C-alpha cells in the first residue's frame, strides 16, 4: 500500500490521534494500517480498529486477509498485490480480432519455495481477481474494468488434493456472504461425476439470472475433467451474450502434467500430451472471438519451474493454441521468515548450529 507524497509526509509527522482520524476517514483496515506504518517507519503509532464502510465489506479479498493475524497478512498482501499489478500491466485493451495473438502476454508464473505459503498466495490472488477493483483499499489496483467472472483452480491429479483445496477456500472465506459467488463442484464429486453442477455451469453461461454472479471452479487436473468443462462451454447456445468479465485459470503445481512432455511444437511428428492440449484448448475456448470473447489469464504456481521456463515461448499446438510459457511475468514469492529450508541449514551460520554430526565409535572393538 503506497501513499501519495503528501500523505506519506503527514503520516511521518502525525500524532496518534491524527493517525486515528486519518485511518477512519479512509476506512483503512488494521492490516493496511500496519503496512503503511511499517513502510513509513512509524513504530510509535498503533493501528486503530475501524468499522469498514459498506463498500469495503463487499470485498472478499479484504475479508480473506482480515481473518489473519496482521504479521501474516501484511507480507501476504504485499506479494499478492505485487503479482496482480503485473497482471494489470500486461492486460490488453478491449478485445477484437484474433484473441490468442493479442493475449500472448496473459501467461504468468508464480514461484515459491516448498511449504512456504504458495496455496495462501494462490487463494488470495483468486479472491483479489474476484473483487471489485474500485472497492480495494490499494488505489494502485483500481482500474477500469469489471472483476473476474470466472476463476478456475486446477489442483493435483487426485481427489484428495482437490478436496483439500476446496476445504481451504471455504475455511479461508468463512463468514463471507456467498450469495453471488458459486463455488463448486461439491466436495464429494468432481465435475465428471456431478450432473447437477454440470447443468448449473451451463446455466451460468446462458441464463440472465446468473449475469451478476461469479463462478469459482475447483477442479482436479485431469484431462477428462477439462474435456467435460470444454464440452459444457461448447454447448452454450449463444456464448457471446454472456459478456464475461475476466477469466482467470490458476494451475497449481503447473510443472506436473500441464507441460507438453512431447515437445510437439518443436517436433511436428509428435502430438501434445493430452492434459497440456486440453488446457490450451480451454484458454482458446474462452478467448475465441466467435464464443465468449473474454480476457483470459493462465497463472501457474510451482516450486520447481524448470520445465515451464524451458518450454518454447513461440510454439503453438496442432490446433494453433500457444504454449503455456509465462510470457507475461514470472513472480518469485519472497521467503517467509518462519520457513527453514536447505539454504538455512547449509548456507547460514545460525542454521549450521542446528546440524549435529555423529561420529562412529568403532563398535565391536575390544576395550
């Protein structure tokens, strides 16, 4: 959260009571206040509890951060919003013509260490995309445009990982009014086994009663699941009428199954791996000028990005869809202070103190 030069100068000199009036006037929540005070270097001032205005209460992203302790929420907010700013800078203007060619920058990669908060960042970015930009406390994120209409989160290849992500989302946004947000399919059944939710997706894209609603899909990263989603989208009678806002496809562990291990764009004798081709086709379906005409993003998350960054940035599939190379941006999540990894134990003096070597004592030797 950045302030104007005048506001930053004011905060650097103000008293506690002046700070409280300043925060209340702008309806800054405690997380935002903590971040501002940290940036300005005012350790002597304390955040004040502010009752949010009705406009701020409608932000599912602010609700998500507000459930956390400030010491965790402040750095998380910083990294999520830095990532979203990169998306905003790469966003193309209103769409016309061939979509894939003008949305070539709509591919991003977020890299984080193992067990270092990638899932929290991923959920936060999804919720930020769903939030009305004009109701965000960070003015840098306000832009002309609607919030995302659809967020698709692809988890691992087994149902347990999908359920884990599904549960995490519901836990993290507990207490928020979800009357206008559809999250599915159900915890018990993935898309291919859930006829009721398949019908609801079709109605979401075709019926007027869903025009003010948003859709969040938490799906197993399986080619049959993606095929079913594409089949539903292709079955929408007049997709252009939906006038979708942004579509964001988030791919967790994007180095696993998502990449084209056959390198078909380099060797035209080979064909793409099935999951890779289905993901590229899904992006093309949302972007197609004869179908949904949407702004569609692909954002991958991984701790091992080598296959992603070594893929061909210029390749296209047999159907003309570009590779998933992160042309738009690559954003590394900074290491969190509580995360101890190999670098800590083997490249840090403090970490080395936690390593103990056991010498062999020559068992079996006579005393």
